[in-house]
């Protein structure tokens, strides 16, 4: 399988990834930074499902627009519903802008700090609940493609910040070591910010995982 299509948007340069969907010309999209809805409109993308790796504002900014314009399901771990359903907290970060909320969220029922198989369209994933960056952070491992759509859990040379409300360094690091580091070296990690990396590179050289 080929690499996912990348879109980067918003002031925090947040990554979204598009995988071919079940229907010809359709896409499964992971995360919804600002500008994604406009890009989809301009390029004629048909989004059949939107999957949110977690509920922080930069990853859900265009989720409500995409849901409305594409009439697609939007998936999120239930622990992050509070972040997606009430964005009044943005004022704490000096952000005055607001965006449309998702009307109907579909829960990702992965057990707390556990794993589960999950199929979307014709694609099969293993879901890992790895809290610590946010309470509901989830990584999506697709074995057939040798790739992880990991949101802000693991970066090239770093990990997600844990100093936001609901964060936990202990939970984040232990979850990465439990679920991600045992995967094969050549599994490619597509993070929520910055360039991709591999499990082998991070196991060998990530200072947060030493």
C-alpha cells in the first residue's frame, strides 16, 4: 500500500492523513485541522469517514464542517468527548475564534489503556488507547500497510506534551512502551505534527523513551 496523503493546516501546522476509502474516489481522513474542509472542496475529495486521534482543538477544527458537507461519521474516543463538545476552553489559550461542532460523535470503544481490532471500510486496524497527551488519545495501527496514524502520541525524536489538562507523562510513556515499541522496526509512524518516523528509529534514539 502507498503512503497516506498528507494535508497540513492551521496555525499549529497540524497534520491530517487521507487513506483511500471503500468507494472509488473516496477517502478516510484522520484528523481535521483548519483548512481541510476548503481543501477537500477545492480538490473534489469525497470523505466517507473522519477519524479523530484525539479531541484537541487543532485536530478537530474542521470536523463539524466536514461532517456537514460530507454527511460522514466522525469517530472519537469517549474520554475526549468533553473537548469536542464544548470549546469554551479555547479562551484559556487566548483563542477567540470558534468553529462548528460535530453534531454526532461515534465512540471508539477501545478498552481503557488497551487494544482492539477495528475495521473501517475495507481497512483493518488495531486501535491502541494511549492516554497522557489527552485522556482519549488513540493510535491506529494498520498492519497490512505497516503504518501508524498516531496523532500527538509519538513524534520523530519526541512525544506528545503532557502538561495540558488531563495529561500524564507516566501514562503516555508507559502506553508508548506497552503498545508501540514492540511493533516491527520498519513500521512507519505518521504523527500529528512534523515528519514521519519509524518505530525502530524511535526505539533506538528517542530520548523520552530511553
